[in-house]
C-alpha cells in the first residue's frame, strides 16, 4: 500500500466520482483510481489530517502504479466535470477582462474594458464536447452565447491555441479555470471536499481567466488597424502629466533603442521586447525565445519598426 493521496475516487457500483467521506473507510469503499484503475482504500483521518484515498497496491501490478503520476489532478478534474454535469445551471465568478490584460500598477486605467468582473450563469451544460473544432472540458450557454470551459492544472497547463480565432471572430466565449486555485482550501476543510471544490469553482475569481471574447477581438482589430503596437493611451497621458515621476523614469530608461543590425527591438541592457499574441502580455527579456508566463503561449520578439518611439 502507498501514501499517494487522492481526494476523489471512482465508485465502481454507482459509476460516479465520490468524496472520500461519502464511502466507508478502508477497502470496503468500493472505489478505484480514476487514472490507473487500481483499487483504492479510503482513509478517514483524525482531526488535523485530511481524509483521502490511497492506492491499494497489494497483489496489484506495481508497474501500473508507478506510471500513475497524475492521479491527484485527474481525480479533481474528473470531479469538476461531474459537478458541472450534475448541474442544470452553474454560476462562475469571473474577473474583469481589460486591455491591457495585466495592469502595470494599481490605479492604472485600462484602455478598454471588455467586461467587468461578473458572474457567468452557465446553462445548457454538457461535458467533453467540441465547439468549432476545439474540445472543451465543459460547454454551456450564457445569455444565448456558447461558452467553452478549459480546465487546467499543474499537469495540464495548455489551454489551446485560439490565435486563429481572432481572424474569424467566432461567436462564443472561452474561459479557463485553474484547478490548483480551487483545491487550496483542501488541507483545512471541515466540509466535504466536493462541496469545497464546488464552492471555489462558483464563487472564487482566483485562477479564472478569459481566453477568448468576441468584443476583445473587435477592439484589438480596430487597434491594430491604427498601428499594431500603439502605446496605451493611459500610459501616454500619465507620462505627459507627470503623475508618477518614478515610474515614468523607470519606464523611459528601460526602453532606449540599442537594437542591433537585426532590426529587433532591444533596450540599453540588451533585452528584447517579447509579445504574446494570445493574451497581449509583453515582457523585456535577455533571451532569443521564451514562453508567456501568463498563458504559456509562444512569445515573439518585436521589430523596432513596430514601436513608433514607444518609451517604456
């Protein structure tokens, strides 16, 4: 027997995923691992420890267990899909969606607010469905608009590539939910883990993100038609008015153009300016290639000709 802790197991008789507190303790729980199908044992622990399932490897193929490395996150993702599937309607608290997506400092006024922080009332829910050729963990409708939900976690960080959708203006919304945020309270939970997971999915805005929204696409197309990398109006206004002298000097000094003959934009430290086409994130890095730390997409170096006197 091993100490691999699994929050949710697959109950063989009912064909459903269950919280460890819903079944008898020990081998009589009647559950198997949702990742490798090995039998599980339920452990109802004393106060101060978290109830959990563990693999029961006695008399089983040890090689199968050794290859079962994702059982923890597989079980949480499976229970999440079941929570949605069992709901005729599910509320998802979402953060605001703005341009730029990540505001550089507190009090910064974004150029465009695609949507304020809100609650998406998801209806007509189904799991493991495809829309416009893209597979989603959960799909539904909000105010008649199709919504696709991508579940991500440390073992599955990629939400997919929706860069091509910006050219076709798909009439749907895509959001992502990072399950690593939803399980943060498991260690201190006095209520069933399933209930805590459901509450976090519904009410916690942490780990939620807008991946694709038609209104943002329309705005970005308009912005690009006026000059793809036009400086933020708010940044320009703040710099001209001198509202923040310290930030102004920092931003200006880091953007002096010391580009080489290659034509790629570089600052005085030799750092390239990278741009993410998926989430509009920008970063200065001393590297020839990198990935976005916000959405994990590929980032591209920007040519100095694409930045008309852009003073960071």
